[in-house]
C-alpha cells in the first residue's frame, strides 16, 4: 500500500523559525536526502533536533534523557530508501501534525519564532510514527515533556 505524503499545512519561512531551528531543519532534510527517503518523517525531525546542542537537547537533558543517545538510536533506525534526492521533500502526516503543534505551542507562549523545543513537544504529543520519541523506552517517559 502506497502512503501519500504532503507538505506541512503551510510553508514556514525563516522569519517564523529561530536560528537554531533553521539549523536543525538542515539536518532534518539532510538525513532524508542521505537516506534516499522521499519523505520527512518523525524520525527525521527527531534526528535533526538532536544533531547539535539546542533548546530541544537542553529540554531532553533536563528530563534526564541523553540527547546523544536519542540521536544515535534514531540514526540507527533510519533506513535507506530508493528515492533520488529532491529539492522539495514531502512530510508525513505525523510530522506535519508535530510541526503544527509546535507552531501552536510557540504562538500560545507568545514567542516570536518556533524554537527547537517546540517540535520536540509536538513529537511527544503526537506520540506515533516510526518510534518518534525513542525516549519512551527510557525510565523518564514523555511526561516531563508535556506542556
């Protein structure tokens, strides 16, 4: 059964993302392209959010979760696809939901831009997909990340 992927409900410009989230998004797309995936899934989001120190990794650390362990765990689960790299890669329904939740959280907090911790909360709230929250296997569970 072929799964249909779509772009997020809207296109996010650089002015809507914090500089650290823009950097994380380059890791997200790079992971999809390097693994020849024709989509950006929750695993790509989590991989990109934990690639470098940022507000998402600090949030994980404050919850007692090692960001590097999460990054390594997710990286080991990324599989090679058969797609050629594309300029525009579609998002899975769960990753679209996670970024929409991130935007809502950012707006609710009155932040001017979406930060790296916002999509991390989105992933925790979605709680579905290809093991998007590998910290669920840890003792802390996702509860410390609930808004």
